[in-house]
C-alpha cells in the first residue's frame, strides 16, 4: 500500500516582533487582556517588501535541506495562503521558480484560510496516493497582517506572519495499518452558510480592493471547539486510535483557550499539546507547520510519534490529519 511519508519540515518567521505592549500603543487594549483572552504575547510581522513567497521559499528551502533534497527532486507544490503576493499568479509558482524546480512538476495555491495547511496536506497526500506524484512540498505561508484593520482592536491583536513547509514522499511498502509512518488519514469539511462569521470585506469581483478581516469572535470560538473536536474524533475513529496513543496534538494556533478546551473535551493530556500561539499569534495557514517545526526541532516530536493536526478557519472550513512522524 502507498502512504505519504513526512520526510522533513522547516519554517520561517520574520525578524520584526510586535509585543502586546506595542499593540497597546495603537489601539485601546492591554497586554493583560490579550494574554488572558488568547494566550498571545507577541507575533512576528513581515518586513518592508517581504512577501508571502519570500517567507514560503525560506521555509521550503529549510525543509528541503533537512531531507537532503533540492527543488529538482519535487514534483508538486501545494501552497496554502489567504494573503498571496498577487491576485494571480499563484504564490506557489513563484516558490517553484525560487527553489529551482524548472521544467518539471506543477504548483498551485489553496485557499481555506486557517484550515489551509490541512487542506493542502490532504490534497498532496491524495495526489501521492493516486500515483500522480512521488514527492510534494506542502507549504502554509501568510502575510496575514496585510489583511488587518489596525484600528480594530477585536481582530488586530490576534494575527501574525510566517511560513512553514513539509516535504512528503511516496512509500509503496506500507502495511496499511496505523503502525505505518506517514499520513494515516485526512478529513476535510466546510459549511458555507457560516461564511459571514469570519471574512475579508474586499476582493476582485466585489469591491476591487484587498479588504480587511471582519469577525464575530464569540461565534467563531463556539464553532471552533465543536468542529475541531468532531474532526479529531473522526480521525481517531477511522484509524481505531485511542486518545492515549496520540503522542502530540499539533493544533492550529488561534487561541490558547480554544486549544485547551478542545484537548480537554477529547481527554488529551495538556502535556501532549504543542502550543506556539504565545510567540507566533495566529498565522493562519502557516500555524500548524510552524508549530510542527518548533516541536521537531526542539526534540519533542520523535520519529514514529503519532501526531494529530487539526484546524478551523473562515468559510467555515475545518479538518484534521492523523500521521505517524
Ligand atoms: N482589548 C481590550 N478589550 C477588548 C479587545 C481588545 N483587544 N477586543 C475586544 N475587547 C472588549 C470588547 O469590546 C468587550 O467589551 P464590552 O464588554 O465592553 O462590550 C470585551 O472586551 C469582551 O469582548 P468579547 O468579544 O466578548 O471577548 P471574548 O472573550 O469573546 O474574546 C476573542 C474575544 C479573543 C476574539 C475570542 O472571541 C476569540 O478568540 N474568538 C475566536 C476567534 C479566532 O481565534 N479567530 C481566528 C480565526 S478562526 C480560527 O483560527 C479558529
């Protein structure tokens, strides 16, 4: 049986850091309010002229290097972003050119907001399982702060910029059991009737502007815990996995309270949760590969560990992926 092995990961954070106290100089907020309600202490902000493709390229190059590969070894790039360099072409094709993936393969973007990385991982996994590609680069990259209304204290305190990438490779000798390394299953969902809970109030065919993030925070919070718990249960059920077998929960990093509530609801130990929201804020599609890379690089996630990734975002979109690292 064919499985997609996660060979390596890499990430990139812009140099500029904005603390909660820095934000308190822009809007009527406090360090205490932000930390108490979200767990966020600081976030990274892209530098002048630094684009989503630049951050994505840095993360991709780090992941490729760790796998001893170059762009020439990659057949496909799937890049999840809500903040592309341009309306078109896809940011993924700029990364394709940057990493020297010439005369071969294909690259495209995926738009599922904060669930983007799970959607991109599921897409690449399915291309690999279908036998169409051997190696894929899955990237989540966001210049999310370019979508922020810096006068709106209910949203501007939440988000940050960054990128993360994972290299996937086909393994044709998998046993087909949960003991296999690689992606065991992915689960995607969306419900368009809730799109007005979290959206950007601009776009080419509506206002011909880029627009700003608008959100009903309380409702999004409510849906997030319910939907992400459902997706996690779906993934565990499909693979006959008990919560005690999950070594690491690598959730979308939106809010510490959402992550804590989800882990508690599912009886997952707080010690098994990778939490980077304090340092990164919500980096949308980049948040899971950023958290994954942090925990792999600091030695928490070891080869063979069962990891559960989950996210929810605008759309509403949500999903989960269960994998053995
Ligand atoms: N600083 C100080 N006060 C604030 C701020 C701020 N930055 N923002 C709002 N307030 C005020 C409100 O005006 C309100 O004041 P009032 O009581 O006088 O009316 C009070 O704080 C409470 O506001 P609530 O919106 O009720 O606060 P809540 O506890 O719901 O927290 C938050 C708000 C943090 C946005 C929360 O709802 C949340 O995290 N929701 C999830 C949203 C999210 O994570 N979205 C990201 C994308 S989706 C995803 O990634 C899952």
